[in-house]
């Protein structure tokens, strides 16, 4: 069994990020009288005029910070490891997380739903499209790299497949179901990314399943 280093333990921040976000989604509605999780979006909980905004910020305080630190550590750790499609996929997923963390913080919804303000337009039309496109591209690359790895990194491909399926279920469902069920399917989309961040954190904690001997071989062949 390999001795874990500090960078491996940083992977646990991905799990903390997921738990922080989960706590915000589950408990912030307690401060929002009349909030219907089955019909309303998660982003309504952190809107500028939402009564749950302060509780959301408290519960999700670790989410963005731990996500970015974890993913940057993953990017450092996988240098010279895995396959190129897997590495590029993880890099794009990290870029997506930076855009998401900065963009949604700069342009939160002005109020629950969509009020049509400049901030709302930036939230939906400037930040969301690149986040969605980078998410899809990154997961597809990880699927390709993982399934081509002859079983070694198939677990990454399987996790990416689950995350992408959740994303599409959310996207299709929110447009197909009645408005009173919008929130149910929207949660498939939001938890696809946060859950995958937690997964990558666990992978980092476990060293992506590579022994020190294998890591040395990677450095020799790629260095």
C-alpha cells in the first residue's frame, strides 16, 4: 500500500465540496417560506432577493473554494499520468469549474425565477452556455480515454458516463415535464458536476489507482 502524500489528502476537499453543496440544497429551503423544490431551481435559493440567501452562503461556503483547490491538485497530480484524452478531459472540467465559480458569483440571479435584468441575462446566456459545453466536452473526452484504456481507467469512463447521463436527463426533463416538476429534473444537472468533483477527489485520494512503480514508469516515458 502506497503512503499518501499531502496532494492525495487534498482530494478529500472534493468530497467536502460535494457535502457542502448538498447541505445547502437540502437545508437552505428551511429559510425560504413557500419554496417548492419540485418546481423551483436550486439557483432560486441564492438569488439576491431570496430569504434563504444568507443560509445558502453559510452552508455552501466550502463548496467553490474546496472544488477549485481539489481540481487544481488533480491537474497537478495527473501530469504525465493517465492518457491524453483523460488528462485533457479533466483539464476542461477544471476550466468549467473556474468559469462556473467566478461567473455565477459575479452574476447571481436578481430574484427567484427570471426577472430579465442584465445580471439575469449574463447568468443564463453568458455563463451557463460555456459551463454546459465544457462539461459535456470534458465528460466525453474522459469517456473516450477511459474506455480505451483496456480496463485500467474504465472506472473513470463509467463515472463520466453516469455524470453525462444525469446532465442529459436534467436538460431533457426540464424542457419536457410540466413546470411543477422542473426542480426535480434540474437537480439531475446540478448534481452531475458536483458529484463528479467528489468522485475526482476520491480518485486523487487513492492516487488514481496507480502504484509508485507505475507512476515512475509514467514519468520515464513522458518526461
